[in-house]
């Protein structure tokens, strides 16, 4: 289970997160910057290519559930108290984002593997040549959902189930990398119903795993966020 947050704990909203991401990319990025996010309430975030779905999804949402469209690509994400996210903004010349587009995920994926290991969660980042086979092993992909398929250097458990999802946006101003870690199991039915795909719930359950599934016990997403923040500060040589 996840430990829910006290009133004195700083909690972010997806609106704050997406606003921060957009502002960072609005002007040339001259040095690495990052933020780590946690959430008090569920919300749905569509990928930039899913913008046309926003009106239909909004009509299916329960009252009070926020809906955002992020500037990065990928499929729909259900954020909430079960997730710890990170936004990393890098100059175009940064070593993490040199070479192939898919290779830009490697540094962030490996960093998550190392952080999770500190918490007793065994995981690995999937190299690009292994992605196709890894997807096949878990059955049909759910192509509209971020956690419904695997991309290079995303983080999985020993069974190949997705634990950390990655996305990015490249502009002339810089590169935005985003990551989301499942500290606890999300309410996949909520996401699938909102997208009009209720029959995809079993596939989402089969293709994903959370930290709490792999290391039972109370999980405090804020403490996981602190570990991730410290690791990013060290890797990017920035203040935590």
C-alpha cells in the first residue's frame, strides 16, 4: 500500500507540472534543470499527439478529475498518489541527449534503476534491441496508454512488467525528458473508462507492476521522491 500524505507535505498538481515544463522549454535551455513531482489527487494527462481526444475524454471524467495535455509525446497517463514523476530539461548538447532519439532515455532510465535498487526494488532498463521481444512476451500492447507498451530504456521488473514510463519533447530550445514511477498500483479502470476503453483493464494489469508489488510494505511516495531528487541533483550537478 501507499502511505498517503499529511497536510504539511508539499503536493503538486498536474497543472503545475505541465506549466513548469512549458515554461522551461519557452526559451533556450543553457543548463540542466529538473523537478520531482508527487500528487494528492488523481488526474489524467494526455500526450501531445492525443490532443484531439481531449473533448471526448472530458465528457467521461468523474466530477473533479483534472485533465491536462502535456508537451511531450507518448500515451495517456493516470497520475495520483501512486506516482512519483520527474521532469528533466537539458541543453541540446548535453551527453544524455546525444545520438539517436531513443538513446536519450538511457541516462534517465538507468538512474531510476539505481534509485529503485536503494529501496530494495530489483529492476532493469530495456535496451532498444530487446524492446520488440519484451512487448511480445506480455501479449497485445495497449497503444493509447503510456504504460500499455514498452519503449527503449523504460524500466521493468524481472517479468518485463513496466514500472517506470518515459517520454520526451525536443525543440530548438532544448530537450524535455519526463518519467513516471508507479510507487503503488494505479486505478487502471479509471483511466480505461475515461478513454472509452474499459476492456483494456486486464491488459494494463498484466503489463504493469508497482514498487509496492515488488517490495511489500507501506510505501511513502514522498521519500521515494526525495531519493530521486538527490540522484538527479548528483547526476546533473544541480542543487537538490
